[in-house]
C-alpha cells in the first residue's frame, strides 16, 4: 500500500535521513522575504543555520523573481511598523500625563517614564530610518545574495510557461495542487506556485536528489491539513514528485525547519528565535484573516434583521464554513492588496524626495500603474466576497424557508 499511495504515509527515518544528508534544500520566496520581518538576532541565527547547508541550497527561478518583486514592499511595511510603534508610545505617554488619568504617579516618576519613552522612541526612529535606507543599500539582501549566489535555477522559456498555464487551467479545475487557490489572481500571477513546483520537479530530475522545501505559505493547496492540524505536504505533491523524478519530498515551515535542521547539524538555535519566527507567521495570518472576516461579515448581513439572523445559533456553522471557504480563495488578493498599499506609500514618500526631473516623472508613472493594479485586486476581492456572501445568504434564506414550511405543515397536520 505504501508503494502505491506514498503521499499518505510518513517518510521512513531512512528516507528522511537521506534527504537531510544528500537532498536539496529549496527555499520559497516567502522565506527570503521573512528575513526582513525578523529581529537581528533571529535573522542571524537563521542565516547561520542555512549556511551549514550552503552547498545544497537551491532556489527556483520563479521564487527568486517573486522575492525581488516584493522585497521593497516588505521593507517599507517594516519601516511603517516602527513608525506605528512610535505613535502608540506617544498615545501611551499622553495617557500617563493626563491630569486625571493616573493620579498615583508622582511628577518624578512621570519624568522617568518620559525619559524612558524618549529613549525607546529614538531607537524605533533609528530602526525606521535604517529600514528606509534598505531600499537603496540593503545589507539583508547582500546576505541573501551571498547565501544563494550560483544556486538559482534558470527561467522557463515563454513556450514552457504557456504550456504550464494551459496545464494549470485543467489542474485548477480539478483542484490538483499546488496553486489552485490562486485561480482568481490576475492572469500573469495565478500560476506562480505551479511554476515553482514545475521548476522543483525539473531540478530534482536533473540532480537526481530529493527535495526539502521550506516555505512560509500556509495555504491548503500546499499542505495536507485535517481538523486544524497540519499533517505534511499534500499527498498529491509527494506522489507527483515520486512519479516524475523518482525522489522523495518533505516540507517545513521556517520554525519547524529551524528545529529539525539544528538537530541535524548540531548548530544551536535558541528557543526564543524559533518562537519569534512562529509568532510572526501567526500574526501575519491572523491580521489577514481578521480583515477578511470583517469585510465578509459586513457583506453578508445587509440589515439589522439579517445581522440578528446571521448571528443566530443555526447560522453560526454555515457562517464559519463560508468564511473558511472564502479565506482559502480570497487570502491571496488580500496579501496582494496589503503589498500594493505598502508600495504606494513608499512611492508617495519617494515623490517628496524627488521634487522634479526625469526620476520624479518615472516614479509618478509607476505610482499610477500600482494604483491601477490595486484597484483591480480590490475589485477582485470585492467580487469574491460578494459571491460568497450571496451564496451564504441564499442558503440561509433557504434554511429559513424550510423551517417556515415545516412549521406550516405541522400546523396543518
């Protein structure tokens, strides 16, 4: 049975050891982008760990392209996070200084608190400016380049990309992983995950080595999940790699990779670093899901009476089911919207620096292009939410009609 259905069984210890000792360590774009989200200590610990595998690291060309496309947006979002923290400290400091806010703090203690806040805000401002400078002088990118130089695959030809797009249409209709949850993305971006997967398969064929794939992507078209637990890569992916390349696949999130890899090579990774990586991944997921949840709830209940009905016990299960289904399809537009808004903020800031000349004109043109793309992504997300809410409303009303009919039948009998 294991030979015929390899994806449904854990790798044997021998097979896993072979991957760790001789296989390729392949990194997704999301892993490279997350370097900008980690603290200095955690980032260096991950770099140190990956350098132990440097001779076997390999990056799909598509993943490298996506890293470069999204790098500036992530940098700017981190700079804005430092700015937001400063604003929160300002509000907290003002609350301490309010005449009736905290009567138990003496003037001397308030002075000490203000000095501490000023010190923290100065540090945050310094870090903000440091990240802003990364757009043009980026030591994190330099370290990534040193890690992956000479280890990036070649791009597919346009003919091959066209073939994959045609293949993707059929795969996505049949929900064959990976990438089918990106089916509603713009045409030029919807097949990115499938291209990454095809490049991984081709490299496995050439090298005749198995693959350890590390990704921060949490979508169900990569991972096999059940009852809230992640069991491993999708069985279809394991079977496909085995069939086409004759090698094994194992997948890890970044925090899980750090745990397992440190044990394999004897490089100590602190528990705090692993917890930070896990918390950042969870925070990004929660932020995106919360925004989507609020937008869906607003679209679903269009009157006070419907709000009461949606909030009812009978509707709760349906609401959660529809929300989960929507999250799978609309999370990618939500991620793109977040990235595009960050890019717009960065470009607007650049316009303040470039007062005139060709550089300003080029920035202004690019800003308009990004704004148009943002409008398209927002329209796509709105359409997905509207479709999901219409489906949910129709089912809710069908339930209500069924209950009403049953009551009438009971009354007549």
